[in-house]
């Protein structure tokens, strides 16, 4: 049986603005259970590098029913920080037989 792992999602919210009228954010760590973590194929890495100039390190499979925002977020797993990028690919929950329905790409952040 396939099992996901628990990852930390650093959600940000704007708390104020600085002297240059730029937003200042505070981060909150939220644990997300049952997330699949997979390495992309060499072809997926090459395609993404050619299209966007970004190197995919991992692809995350997000469980059904999750309501977090996954665009441009910071995630922690395996002792490192990664940043999600791109628009998550999402399927129709009722038409997908497994427990995951979203695919999110990550690049190394540190």
C-alpha cells in the first residue's frame, strides 16, 4: 500500500508594510499529512528547465480534501526547504481512484 509522509508547509500572511510600502510577512508552520514525495524523471526535469528555467527537485502529490494554497509556498521535508512553483495540476477528485489528486512541483530553496 502507498503511504505519504508528513511535510511542513510555511504559510505566509501579511502583517504590515515597511517604510517603502512593501508587505512584511509572518510565517506559520502547518503540518500536512499523507503527502507523496517523488523525484521527477530526467525528461520532466529537462522539459521544465527548458520552459521555465527552473530545476524540479521533487514533485508532491497532495491528498484529496486538502484546502491549502500551494502556489509559491515554502515546504520543508527531508531536513531541507523547498519552494513550490507553477500552478498545481489538479484532477477531479471523484474520477481519481487513489487518495491524491493534486501535483505540485518544488525547487530547492536554501
